[in-house]
C-alpha cells in the first residue's frame, strides 16, 4: 500500500479521547472499503436480475464476486467493537463455506432452485447474509441513511419469511431485489462522503486498544 502522495494532506481531528490524524493509509482503506461495497451491490443486483428476470440458474456465479467483495469490505470496515467485527467476519466465512458445500452437494446450477423449493437450506447460507445485514446495520447506526435501514430489515425479513414459508415467492423475491437496489444506492452515495466519516473516531480505537493491552498484562 503506497502511503506517499504529495497531493494528500493529513487531517488532525479532535476525538472523544484526544486528537487523531486521518492518514493517507486511512483514506486508501476507505476507498477500498467503498469499492468492495459497490462490488457487493452490483453483484447482488446483477445476480438477482439474471435469476428472477432471465430465469438463469447460472446467476449463482455472481455469488463469487459477492462473497469476495463482502469479505474484503469486512476487512476494511471500521467498527469500534472488535468482537462485533470478528463476529461479522465469522458469519461471512461460515456462510461462504456453506455456499461452497451446498454447491458441491446439489450442483452449482441447482443451488438457487434448491433454495427455492427447500426453504430449510436457507439455514446453510444464512450466516453470509447475516454478515451483509450487519454491514447495513453499521451504516445505518453511523450515518442514519434510509437505504441502510431498508437493507438491514429487508434481507432478514425476506429470508426468514421464505424459511418459515410465511412469504410467497413473489414477496420474497421483491424484498430481496429491493434490498439489493438499496445496497447499490448506499454504496454509490458513500463516494460523496469525507473519508474521515468512514474511519470514525480513531481516539476511541486507540483507547480500546490500550484497555485491551492493559487487561492482558
């Protein structure tokens, strides 16, 4: 990662526990996070369009860039509570393994039809979408973006509704597609925000790290 750029000017901000700097490395990580989130949105929308409108079982291949980009987004996301950050990463990994296992078990082109006719299989891939929902919750909690709360609510409602068979196929598909569009809108709008907003208050990170070190010694 190149941390030298004569055109970049570091910012010094005042946080809860003292002053901190937004460095070039911070700005680069934010850029990567936003690009990863944008890739998530594009992949989810494209996959649902191919599956719902074109009725192609190969739409499952969009899970590859979706999974990779979500994993990268969770690597660069800034969350104050480290256990929560690790939980989201664990959910992503568990869900990704579940998707791979299910693809091997039923066949790649049979994955989406199997999920449609066997709702219980949602439990296998559910952790992946729980991680994606967690990103939406973080974005709403930090920035109060309406599209973020829509994403946070619609994905679990759609999957739980399908799992319980409380929602029919049309409602489930509509909610998932709406959530995908909201994710895309969210990711696009983030490019107009100052990098410092995605970094958060670094003095809090420093304070928590110092407490963790003190407790370990």
